[in-house]
C-alpha cells in the first residue's frame, strides 16, 4: 500500500486573532476537517482532506499510510513547522494504491513535521467501510 499524487491547495482562508473580526475568526476556527474517499481503478482510492487548519506558512502537506491487518493509519503533516499569528484552511488531495474494498478501523493524525503520533494529534478514530462502488465522507473529530 502506498500514497501518491499528494497535492496541497493554496491557503483558502486566512484568519488571525489580532486582525480578524472575532465572530469570523470563531466561525473559521470551528470548521471541521472532512476526509472523502472515492473508489478509483482496481484497488485504488482517491482521498481528499477538506478544510485542514494549520498555520499560514505550511508550504505543502505530506500524507503517509500504514496498514496492520484491518487497521489503517493516515498521517497528514506539513513540510515545515513555523510559528505564525495566523491560520489557514487547506485542502489536501492524494491517491492510495493497493487498498482493497472492505471494513477497516481508521486512525487519522494531523501532526507537526516531526510526525509524533500521540492522542493529542489524533483527529479521527473509528470504523469505515470502503466500497468499490461508492464514495464516503468522514467528518474528523477535531480540527
């Protein structure tokens, strides 16, 4: 199983505590990331994270996947870690090769570039069913 064709959108929306109207900042801060998985050609799935919130100077994101029996672990992490006073919403697209249809336990982590997998970085932990005939959209538990 492998990830390919990872692409990161430009910053879709930028907000800052200091420079943004409080109600708009709160609205953006409360947006939930979603993951959409779309069946592709044989044993290929097209993935799309929508509204990933991170700081404004990310550059691009990377996506990794591991599989252990029926458990999948997806990790999204930035190329660079920089402290800024603003956050952006990004979309991240990717393809998963050699992923068969079936039921899986999925864990998703949004980490720093160091890729530390701990509970505070986990944004989803639940069961999914990948069907070769239909896509699924999963709201993440955290931003």
